[in-house]
């Protein structure tokens, strides 16, 4: 499981001109799932993201998490995080999980994230063509993999 995590001032995701997810300050998470991922990777990544201290405290140091501050979280499924561009001119997606495996893990990730935070996260629409807009705060961007 891979995630690109961006600290944002705001973010939204649109599908066919409809806003399906929107947050103010918080985290945008682009989530990639591979065929060998399971509940183990989901639990680890949820815990890591919820508790990652990447927001400034009163002294300007990265000491606070999205959970500490009760900020928004927008999760977007993105199979292209498992695109292999090393050979040829077109990426292959052999490592990316097929939808029948990825969708239940994505839904479980959302469920576990909601439980860990104690409030609902915003999401995109699995498998849809989405337009994502964000204002990266910092910029602060991290890549996590388990």
C-alpha cells in the first residue's frame, strides 16, 4: 500500500462537475493498493497517517497530527501510484490491485480512518475519472509505503 500525503490549506475532488469531497485545512491522501495488500497494511497506514506529526505547534515545529487538531482528511484512490515507468514509454500497472481486490481495501481504509479520527473523512469516487484541486500548505508532501 502506498500513500502520497499532502498537507493542504484546502482541497476538493470533482466527478462530472459534481464536488464529491471537500476539506479546508488538513491532509489530502492519494492511496494506491497493490494485489498483495491486506488488512495488515491498511491498519499500519491508517495509524501512521492519523498520528503523523506534520502540523506546526505554537513554536512553529512539526509536532501536531491531523487527529490532534481535528482537521479534514480527503482520501482519493489512485492506482497509478503503482505504475511502473522504468522500461518503455508507457507505464505498466502489473503491481496495482484489480478493482475487485482494491475496492474492499479502500472502503476498509476509509472505515478504519473514520474510527481512528472519530469523525468522517471525505473521499473521491473509487474508479471514477476525478479532478483534484488542492492548495499545498508548505509545501509539505510525504510518501509512505508498507
